């Protein structure tokens, strides 16, 4: 009797193809023809490929077992720089990375099972646009979920193509699933209208994430009413939200209120207190014998002058409770009654 022992042949050759950060799963079948249980172990030849089954995989006598492999590429071994992307154009956008490996599943009872796999990674799929809107002087905070597929520490460099959007200083928050992060950004519009921009998060561990954002800047919200009594002064804090030095004008619609200044200039982010004082007597028109009763109201408007910012103005509503006038009128009515 002559026994010839030959090495195990390749069971199967297959391809696993996907985009960066999109996992794909392949099922393989291994049979145990023995009348006793067998165990199978697997050591991945690539960090992007792993077995989802618990190791070792137990196979009952005369049974089949399904082994699932997951391929999850996060980054290319190389990436085009911004200059190279501009130079190579579509070639950079459509780069594909491919590698081939021989997989070995080992069993003390069954020997080795070999499979050949071709791993193919395409560029990351484009992210859907993020829509955010905010009023001038009323910033909006919004979150961007980032899939990192790892509970380990991940570092990021952030870049915004739009000066009105930036990442908060404590903006990277680990989500409860421990596999993803939430990037908290703030949109503080300094101009009106709709703007398309790109937010980019670059990580040496998990690659580059690019999010298109459609940001809409709206007019400042009207503020008030701010309540005054006769002769009372109150201050309104006003900040220059523009990136440059800016001069402003201040106008009121009712001369019953006086201002400490009708124009001023502020550095970027500088805050100024604008003081208004209500004088009821100023509300009486020349030649008018009728004293106007309370309430007295005015619209205070702050507008950028130099450089001009079309469409942007801050409106504050001031309301005066003119006790002195009301007391005079009530006294006159009492006298008429007597």
C-alpha cells in the first residue's frame, strides 16, 4: 500500500472590493469530514482584513461552518497631496488601491485551508451636504458625525474653506458607541446669503473626511423691548462680529431717547456699550399743546457704514414708561371731575 500525501490546494480565489470606510463581508465554507470535532484558527495577513467569528472556530463532526471575513480599508497606503490632486485631476480622484494575499486557516485536526484574495479599495464615497443657517450675531452650533471604527485615540487636523465656520476648541466628542466621534462646529455669519463650503478633517489614523456644507446667513434678529422709565439710562452691549475694523452708525426713530454717540468704530470682536436715555419732554412736538401719554417707544438701528455691509442692520426696540406724563394727565382728569 502506497500513500501519497499532497499539499492542500487553493480552495478558492475571490475579490473583496469596496470604498474606504465601507465594510464588506465575504462568507467562506470549511467542512469537517471527520467523526470528531475540529477547531480552525486564522491570522490575517492585512490589518484591513479580519475574521468576524470567535477564534478558534469549532466545527462539529461531519458538519460545515461558515466563516465570515470583513474587509474595511480606512486609508490608502499613500494619498495625493493637494498639489498632486490639482496636477493629476480625475486620476487623483479615482485612485484605486489593490493588494493580493494568500489566506491560511489552520486546524490541528484538518490541516490547512488556503484561499487567495484580492483586496480592492476605492476612494471614499462623497458625504451628503450639511445644511446650516444662523442669524448674524446669533451663532449656530452643529454636529458632524465622523466614523473612525475604533475606540482608540484619533487625532485630526481641521480645515474650513469658509471663515464664518470653525471647530469649537473642545469640538471632538466621543460617541457612546466608542466607534465614532462627533465634531462640533460653529457657524457665525458675517454676511447674508447662501454659501457653499468644505470642511475637512484629516487624520493619520483614519484618513481624510470632507464634508460639503451649505451655510445660510440671515439678518440679525430684532431685540427687545428694553423697558425705560423717565430719565433712566440703559446700556446695550454690541460686538463687532466682522473680521476687520468696522465703523457703525446708530439711529433712533424717536427723539424722546438720547444716545451717547451716533457713530463709533470697533476692532474685530471688540464690544462697546451703547447708552440710551429716555426724556419724555423730548416727545412733545413744537407748537403742540397736547402732552403725549406713555408708552413712548423707539427703534434703535445700528448699521455698518465703512466698509458697508449691504442688508445687515441690528434693530433694538426701546419702550419707555413715562410715569411723569401719566401722573400729569391723571391729575388733570381728576381736576375736571371735581
